[in-house]
């Protein structure tokens, strides 16, 4: 799931620019909330649930809601960085940055290179397996999905 935001079909300069401008336009905010708030809620709940699972499995003693929030806002911040920097880093570097954060929270499950365990890379989990699924796999957060994005 973490890697899905940096899928090369989704994470392109054009789409990053579209989404960042869409998020930032005050007049578009009501439209965005009307069209995507249910999807954002589903995505957040899924990320919180996966966080809770891995926290329980690893005995990490973290708050799942806050941990999921930090992972989510870091992913979105990386998108913003990739758009706004004069010399942006690559998608691969952004993903490694996100994995480095996951490794801080879940050191027995992640390294800065990615998931360390099969549990983290199973389909529906945290790793790269989601990238091998059809584009619909990201529909829980339709703003990142080809089919539903206003940035197609």
C-alpha cells in the first residue's frame, strides 16, 4: 500500500502537479470534499487498520491512528517535494524515504529498502505486491487512481 503512491503509472510530474493544484485551490476544496472525502476516509481507515495489524504483530506499542497519519502525510509531503523542488529526487528515492520512516516505526518489518517480512508484502499489505495488481487496487483512494482521477 505504501508503494502504490509511487507507482510509475500514478506518480508522474503531470499528475503530481494536477493533484497539488487541486488540493491547494480554496475554491476547489468543497468539490474535492464532495467527490473524494468518502474515498479518503476509506483509505485512512485501511491504513489505520494495517497499522494496527503490524503494530500488534510486532508488539511495537504505537498508536495506530497516529502512526498511519504520519505515514500518510509523509507520503503526501514527498509528492509535494517532488513537485516543488528545483532538483526533485526520484520516485524511487521518495519511496525509500517512506520505507525509511516505516523502518523507524516497524524495525522488525521494514528497512529503508522495503518490507522485510512476507506479512508486509502480501497482497493487501504494506509492500510492493500492490503494484502488481490492476489499477483498480488503488480505488480506495480514488485520487490516486487512473479510472477516477480528475488528473487523467
